[in-house]
């Protein structure tokens, strides 16, 4: 029986609540995709608010969202909604990043602190309006520029030597403070600030690519050790994109062609293999090689694949590490070099034979032979230039020798050598122990090889890829080979 209104105007009609809920045209599509009712409603709210459109999210993001329970999916969407999406170009990938971060926090049992503040959006907006650059934000990095507006640079993409690495950045610092500092050196191509999704703060480092090498070098001079905030000094150096891997445990009977064929089967982007033969047996290699890839990205992918333990080469799991990056010497310094590096020498070649072959071009200071390579020190550079032009590729005792100008040792190498020779004290190892062999490194102290419990003094014992020290072809981290051979220090 219907109840009467107090004023006697008739029976009370039941309230129709369905009209109060507004859905977008895509709400039914979300339900049909398999999302729970409440999750579909929350995502639809984000659609209606105009923060993201249905077309911005691909099937991958929706499928990943379905893998969460209802509570987890709602928390993910809440974080996604609260994020500043104004500079996010790929919103689908960003949502996937939020989901990945949420799972990581669940495993660690951590939550985002409400006190963690992001950038001042008003200052970021003012910066972008002033410079005309774009900003692309993902969960892992914030990319300013790349390419820059034509008003700043209209040329081709910068080449090697134009990127710098910036370290020791305060974690709550963003583009509004970094860009004004570095644009003093020259036009910026892009600036990539690495972000920590778990904290919402930066990781303490960034990469800045300039439009010219001169600007990058100027940035190092101007900004290295500069005080970006009171008491906070940043470190700046030229960044070298490494595309070379050191691979050990190679069968010594394999040729370069066989190694290329084998690694091309299991990795992509392989450009070249650098292989060295044993001095006393040219038919055998030295048990290691260097793999050179198209770029850093393909090298990193190859490294992860080879280190996974799932990929075997000739039935064995190989050891893989980054090769030390090649650092181009200063052209002005190289123009004064009077020392030649000679490789691929036969075992019968002695220092006396080398002295006789090279002294015809000028007076020698000394000759030093080590295994199948040697260093020839001339008194005058012109004599070294003549010897290089005349003897490079010529036959000496049955072998075609290769000659280049030796790369002079730089200050960083001298510092590493001093570190290796410094006595090791107990304090060097404090803080490194963590389970079976520490993974971390104590600054100024020692590094510890993963899982092997082998402690080695910080600073690498290096051996050049050209067969000896001092060349411009990169370096082999010989320390790792020693660790693999010795296994432990007694």
C-alpha cells in the first residue's frame, strides 16, 4: 500500500537512481572486455573527466588491468588519475608503468609517501612556453626535447660525443632548474631525467644531448662540480654510449666466422666480432672475444639475453660483461704522440729485429715487446709518421703487422692505477657484506664480485682490445677474468 505524503498530495513515487549515474559511450565496451563493474566505472570516470580517452588505451593495458583483483585495479586507477598526465604522450604505456610500479610496491610492502612532491607545474609550463620544447613523461624518465624546435636547431640529429652524463642531482630537482643551467653551454637536443617510479622522485642522474660536440664539451667545463643548490654539487662528464660486450668462455678452437654465426643466431644487431689469437698459436683464440652491436640498446638487449642462463652457445653458458667504453683521445694530444703500437707480431720477432726495422726512419728512444705486440718510441713525431706509413700492413717474420699511434695514458687511468696500488684496509670492506657476496660498492673502497665472495680493490685492471695497454680500441676488464680463474682469495 502506497504511503501518503504529509501534505496529502498523493502517493510517494519511488526514486529513480539510474538517471543519476552517467556513463560514457565506451562503458559497455569496458564491461564486455571483462573488467569488473566497479573497475569499469572508475576507468569510465577518468574518461568522462577528460584525463584520457578510450582510444588512448590499447588492448595490452586493458588486459593487464584485468590481471589485478578489484581492489588492486581500483588503487592503480586512482594513482593513474592522480598523476599529472599533461605531458604524457603514450598514456597506455604510462598506465602499464603504474601497474608495474604497484606490483613492485606490493612485493616490497611500501607505499608512496604523501610528502613526495613532484615538479612545480607552473614553472615547468613557463619553461616550455619560453623555449618551445616538448616534454614527454613516462614512469621511468622525463624527456625534454628530442628533437628541439626549429628555432633552437634545425640540423641533423647529433652524433657521438654530444651527450653528457649528469650525476649527484638532488632527488627533488627537475627540468626548471636543470635546463637554465645547461642551455648556457649551447643549444640542447634533449634532456632525459631518470625517474624512480617507487618514490616519484628522480634517480639522481640525467643525460643531456647537445646539438654540437663543442656545446657538450663546454657544458663539462661550465657545469662540472657546480653548486646547483646550497651545498649540492653536481658531476658532469662526456657520456660514451657503450655498444660492446666482453664474452668469456669461448672455445679456443673457434674462428671469427664461427663466432659471428653462432652469436647472430641468439642475438640481434650484431655488427662485428673482435677476436685475438694466442701469440704462439695463431689457429687458436684466447678464450674470449668482444661483440660489437649496432647501438647501446641492442647491446643491452643482447647482454640481458646472454646473462639469462637460458641461452647456450655451443652447448655452454658464456660469461658476459660490458666492455669498457672506447674513449676518443683529444686530437690535440694525439697530434703530439711519438709512440707506435705494433700488433700481430710473430713469436720469432725480437726487440732487436724491431729496432732494426724501425730505426731506419729515425732515432729511437726505446723498443718494448710484450707477447705479440710492441711499443716503438721515437724521438721525433715525423719519424713515427714515416714508419707508420711505410710499414703498416707489411710482412715481418711471416706475419702482416698492424701499426697505429699509441693512445697516451690519461689522468683517469693514472688515478685508477694509483687506486689499485693503494694498500687495502679493513675499512675498505665495511658495508659491502650482504649475504653471499655483496652486490653494492662502497665509494672509495672496494667492489665485490656477485655471488663469488671475491673482494677486489676498486678500480679496474684493464687490458686493451688491441692486444696491449695504451691503444685507442677500448679495454678488456681483465679483473673479471682473474676472478673467474681464481675463484677466491685465500
